[in-house]
């Protein structure tokens, strides 16, 4: 990656409360700067990274997640919210490794090409203050530190992959997918179609060993 990555230099066009869904079906028309193949834009204390994948977009968002800790996150949306109490009662299931990681608060080592060979990602279940289920990777540093942003740049696609896998496991969980439309940046999409796209992308983005 040859371009420098400075939080202050990113187009300040976002609100800090924006939580983009991991899948975008239309480009965001707001100004952005392209760095390392991704489009970046920011709010006052957070930022967005979106990756083009064919005619789709993978969207993640970053910010401070604790004292001296910065993170990059991807949202699987609110569809799992009512399932977490049931999953908690049922306990971990090896057939659902990503949802189980959320239950047990364990990291998932997501394989990547190159070094490091994997990125540790946490699954954060939805809760009263956060209706979205998210995937999170974090590291020491602040948004003013270019090295921190570069680390999170590398982690952004693995984090998005985990959010996609959560959608795949949701589809396996419900069996018959509800016949509803989901509002997206590109208009309404049938939930079944959205979940099918999520599975295709999750498979396509997983490195072959």
C-alpha cells in the first residue's frame, strides 16, 4: 500500500452514528478518497472503509473502542437480535462457529494471504445499546496514528468476511428464510437474495489453502 493514510485528511462527510451494513448494493455518492483499493470517508471521530467487489460493496467502519484501542467493525444488521437469547440457552454449536464465538466471547482466527497468516476477530452480539451484531478487530493505537489505520485497513476485509459468515449461519439457523424485503443502499432486496449473496461473497473471499 503506497498511499499514506491520515484520518484528518479523509473527507469529513459522515455522521458519527452511521453504522453501515456490511453489504452495499449501490455506491455511496459522498466524497471519498481511494487508498489501497478501498474508499475512505470519515465523521468527527469515526470512519468508513468500503471495498468494491464486482458491482457490490463491502462496508466496514472504524473508531476508538476503548482507552488506547482502535477497532474496525462490520455490521451483520439487526436480524440476529432476537436469536441471541435462544442461542445462549442452547449453548455453543460447532456447526455454527461464528455465532458460537459470539456466545463464548472467543476470537475467530480469520485466515488471510500473507503475513500475518490470520487476523483475530471477535463477534459482538447485539444488545440494548447496540441493535446490530458486529464483527470486530482491534489493536493498540489511535486514529491519529497512521500505522494503526494501516493495521485496521488490512483487517477490514477479514472483519467483513466474518459478518458475511454470520449471515450465512443465520440462514442455516432459520431454515425457511422469511419472505421479506430488506432496505439497502441500492433499494429493497429480498432477504433470501441478500443471504445468498452473502454466502457467495463469504466463499469467494476466503483464501484457499
